[in-house]
C-alpha cells in the first residue's frame, strides 16, 4: 500500500530482478504447521504436590475466601413499589410472623418470619413505642427486662437530667431473642407525629406520639428463620448469672478458626487431609490454642471434620445453632401475630388503630397477647419530686393496662394487641365490637395460673398469662378491629370529653403543644422559632458537631475574675446570649443522638444553620477554673436540626390528659384474683 497526495491508499506491486537465492524462502500457509495438528501432544509439566504451595492452588479453600458469617445486606433503599409488593405478599400469606419455641436453649419463645423478605425491609406492622418516665420503683417491675433506652428512640427529652426515661417496644422489642452471632434485624426508623392538639382535642396526650416504628431486616431472611435483634452486648455482660455467653467477636473468631481448618481439606479433585487428622487438629486447637472461654464454648458441639464441613455449608458457627423451620412446624408449635396492621383509627380522638391484614372468620384468634404483670396501680405514678408540678400524675402506659377494679394485678400486652381500640353500642354513633377477650386455652401456664392465687403468679416475672383476642363475627381485610373496654372506661371517657375546656380559651398561641412544635419543623428557617420558649427548644444531630479546636467556646460564671481566663482564647461570660448557667448544659446530660443546641443564624438559600452545641466536655486547663463548653458548627444541614418540646411539656405530660385502664370482663376474670374492695 502507498498513500498518495490525495490521502488515499492504493495497492502496488514492486518488481525486483536478480534476487539472490538465499533471499527466497518457502513457508507453510497460516495454521498449517505441525504445531497446529489436531492430535499434537499437549501436557504441562506438573510441579510435585509436596513442593507446590497449598495457597497457590485454584481449589484451595482459604479462611478469607469462605467469608463465614457474611451476608448480602440487600438494596440500598426500599422503594414504594417493592414495599407494596411485599405487603401484598404478606396479605396473601397464611401468616407473616409466628411466635414459637426459640432455637436458643432455655430462651422460651422466639419470633419467626413466615414469608421470605429482602434486606432492609420492615418487619410486621409499624407500631408506636411507649415512653416510661420517672417510674416509681417499688421493687422489681416485670417489664424492666423489656424496656429500651429512650435515646435510641428519640424519646430521651421527655424528662430532664433529674429524671429517668425508657421506652416499651412491643412485638419484636418484647418477644424477639438476642443471639450475638445471628442478629438479622436492626432498629428501623421512627416518626414523632402528634396527631392531636391539646389546645382543642380531648384525646391529646392519651396515646403515644412516637409512631411508625418497626425493626428492619439487615439482609435477606428466609421463611422459617428466627428473628434475632440486639439488646446490646452489655445485656449479657451485666448478667453474670447467665454464665458464659459467646458474643459477636467470639463467633467471628470461631469463624476464622473454622475457615482455617476447612482450608486444610481440598475438594474431591485435590489432595485431602484425612478426616481423622482434621478432627485431631480441631481438638488440639480447641484444647490448647483457644484462650477465651467464650470461643471455646462456640466449639462445644463442633468436634469432627463433619462438623467443620457443616459450619462451612451453613455459612458460620453461629448459623449451625439455629435451624430454619418448616411451615408445618411453625403452624404446629407456634401462633400467628401479624393478622393486625396499624393505621389511623376510624374513631375520632383515638390515634392509631388495629386493622385486619387478611380475612378473619368468626371465632378466629386474631392475636394471642402475652401479658407483662404489674402489681398495684401506684406503680404507674410518677416519682414524688415531680408530683407537685402541673403534669399528669399517671404514666402514659397506664392507658394500655388490662385490669379489673377489684384486683391489684394489671397486664400490659407485649404485641400489636395494644392497637385495638374501644367501641360499643353504648357510645354515641357507636357499634358492637367485632372482637372479645378470652383467656388462652393453648397456653398451659395461663391455664395453670388461672386456677392459682395471685401470690403464686407473683413468682412469675415474664409474660406468663396470655389473653386471646377473638373475632366475634367475620372480619374483612382492612376492617378496623374493636373490643369493649368496659362501661367504667366509657363513662370516664365521656366525662373527660364533657369537661374538656381548651387551656387557651380564645388565645390559640398561649403555649406550643406537641403538634404545634412538631409542625415548626416544616418551617425551620422561620426565625420566630429559633429562640427557646417555655415549651420548646432546639436539638442538633451530634454526628454533625464540629470537633476541632476552632469550634470550642468556653463560658465562665458572670462573677469570675477575668484575669483568670483572659489569656485563654474563645472564653466568655456571655456568648450570643448563651451564659454559663444556661439550661442547655443540663439538657446535655440527657442527650443521646441529638444534643441541645441554639441557632445563631440560618441561611435558607444554602439550607444551613450556624449553631452552638451544649456539651458536657471538660477542657483540661480552662475547666479547672469552672468553665462550661460549647462547640460551634457554622454549616449544619437543616435536616440535622429539630424543634422539640422541652422535658415534661409534650402532650403526654398534660395534667388533664385522659388516663384509665381497660377492664377485663367480669365473666372471665377469676374471682380468687379479686384481692381489693371495689369502691
């Protein structure tokens, strides 16, 4: 080819005369030489097995390649279409969540999924959680082992630093077990959504505003797998009476050891360490090499080469301790707890309600409700140091107690039964309930203690008694479920509504109720809200707090000798109207994920705030002279700031919020449990 001036290539032939013989050579055409013969011999030269590095083999099973205990986390976000599809799958299923004997020895009952679910999906109905504030401590409360730290559910500011707060989380929060090596569900999101306004609604403060909570799957969970959540590993370390309990790090170490042992055996085509040799090596490792008792306990039931292969096939040492149950097993040994879904009630002033997830025929058990015992109504009083304030003297959870006026025992349902509202023909525009209470006939303990005196039941500190909620007629899908709370409850509610008067009269801005404060978060750059009031304050997410030295601001008492601190930078007695004794420093002792903060300036165009966080930090030199510490963050995203009611100022603390227990009917309440004279 030759390229000419016009840029085009043209084929050419060059003619040579008198070419020397040695410059000419005959060759085979392409792919016609002997090396391309179809039957030409081919075989690599093997390096002997005894000198070839084991870890270089393609069939080598390494500890790293096995990844025991690792699972796919699922999608990054759950879109509405996938979630709706999963909910339809639940509705079509016979049951989505069962309660049945746990895989954990001596752990009682556990929770199982009845339908396979992807990662990052909510488990069951989205439920309210119930703050427990400044509870009177008159001895051991049976619910103590079922309460959670309020900070994990954004409810810590229902009290100040002198008080105490926790939350009761029904369903999995009360019923799921904790296996440190098998946690497959984690705390999901929660919404603080006040539905009513105590300036005009008599039902305000009578139910929890912490709603729409559920645990969510951490990875794909197959139908028949047990649900395990984390209580925090200190739950075990603080309970020495439980003995040696392997924790997550111990299972991780055990997985690494099992992976290493498995790597000594190749697949069928490779060199194999004999089962006997592997078993002997396993016992040497267990008896001589392991330092921690907890890790040794993981290997208690792992004694042979077969057991190591079982660990690998199950994807971990912890996984061998829990079997996936069949649908038949769950139906035989368990009961269903997800016939109920949560939605806004059709009853005015009632908050959330219980709705049938699927068709429920007459006499169907809608949900069996295991009950936590409380002895005496005084257990639901707030502590004495708060009794004098203008706040409600009864705990919010008193409204969820099932009881009889002639008995000292009260029962709290540990599952979705708490959603079921009251209805009766006695009410204005009321209708007969479609469900009723019956004592469980399948719970042997319930049957036993129904015949026993209350003193015997006091020895039981877990959810022993079980009330069945039973359909009294056919209930259609998405129909709200009701029971009769009793005439005493109904009379008390009617009286409460009749006597209700707005605390504001004609002045609708007399104070900021929970609903008003929550609505302020829709207009965060409105500077009318930035200064704290008697009813509200500001919190900022602590992950956004600037932590370098430039962010530090030190506040000294007004009467401090200026010469004591004038040589320190960023030290004041008053910084932008924040002083040494500001209430924010007290609230900082309550803080969990959200810390008290004050807004200095907002920039709506950039969606950021300039704020100072109140902290409980000590600053080595300055703090010796009695300073309090702020941290300034100049570019806080608007999503990381939140207007909250001050402690004891949310609607649940309203002095006149409705409080009344739910009556267990005379017809089913044991007469020998009536240990009080009814006034």
